[in-house]
C-alpha cells in the first residue's frame, strides 16, 4: 500500500508541472506614435517585454522559460500587426531563438491568435508579418475636417458696364543686335603701325634688336638670313658685271687700234 502511494506521488510530481495554469498578461507597445495593448497567456514562461522593428515588420517577445514544456498564446489585433499579401491572410513566420517554432493560429475579422510551443531555455520569440498599424492612422495623419465656405449670392441682374476705350501703348522697338567687332590679330595691328625692321614697344616703334643685321630668329637662336645673303650676291654680281664688260671692250679696242697702227707702219715702209 505504501509503495503504491509513493508511486502515485512521484507520478503527480512529474505531471503537475506540465499541468500548470496559464497566466494572462498585457503589454503596451507603441508604433508610429500609437500605443497598442497586446494580450497574451503563458504556461511555463515569463514575458519580460516586447519590441517592435517596423522596417522588418517583426514583433519580438522577450521571455524566460521556467518549465521544460512552455507555451505562449498571443492575440494580435489586425489594426496593430498583421500578415497579408494581395489582400489575403498570409501565415506569420515564428522563430524561437532564430529557429523555426511550432505554432497554431486562430483568426477572426479583427484578431489573429497564435499558440506557440516554446522550447526550454528560449530567450526570445520573433513573430514576422507584413505590416504594422495597417488599419489605424497615427494622430498626426488623421485628416482634419474641411469647413465649407458659404456660397456667395450674386445678383441675377447686372447693370451694363461701359467699356473704357483701350489705351494704345506704344510698342517697344525691338533692340537691334549689334554685330560683334572683329578684333584684328596683334601681329597685323603691329605691322600696320610700325614699318619693316621695327616693332611696337610701349606704344612706340623701335628697332627690332632681337637679332643682329643679316640674321633672323629661328627656333630661339639667331641664324644667318639666307634671303639677305642671296640678295647680296645678286647685288655684287650686278655691280661687277658692267666693270668686267668695260674692261673687255676696252681691251678689244686696244687690240684693234694696235693692229691698225701696225698695218699703217708696214704700208709706209
């Protein structure tokens, strides 16, 4: 008899933790300036808080498990958090410490209730949906009623209004586009103002002393002016040629005169 009683007590000690009563709770969560109350029931765990990540549409429930077998039943108002694609309900993604968790779901027109099996030692439950605050706007986004202005009654009969003669304003003459003055190259202006062999310096024509006479500036160096050499040779030939011709003519005349003189002396003898 005593052995049976001991066995029964041991059995109850193993079964009772799994038959723990659910503990209800509520946590306030703020999204886009609106505060929502999230209801939940827990078995074998404690909820330490909830966090919202709007860009990734993730609701994180921070928990601490107290039993080997734990469950979290959380009710989500559709106005607070939902998972929909093309206007139809889409299943949530539930992770227990980043591992896929087992859960069941019950839905109504306004709520979605998830019953999640939580492994022992789990510290967070991530519920991933598609949108936060889909059915409720933040107070700043609520549209203000627009007051309609009373209609202004206009008289049915209007007195004829004398039209004032149109005043003709003088037409403005179109501006004449001036042709741009063509600037002459600096070299051309210099050649027009100074003669050959001179350059314009400080507004005065002075001798070009860049290179000496008979030389020109070429590749940054003064070299002999071949044009002037050719001209000098031509001039020398022109001067010497008449002189040589005169000597030749005089020599021919002298020979002729000598021949005539010699012939005269022969005849006289």
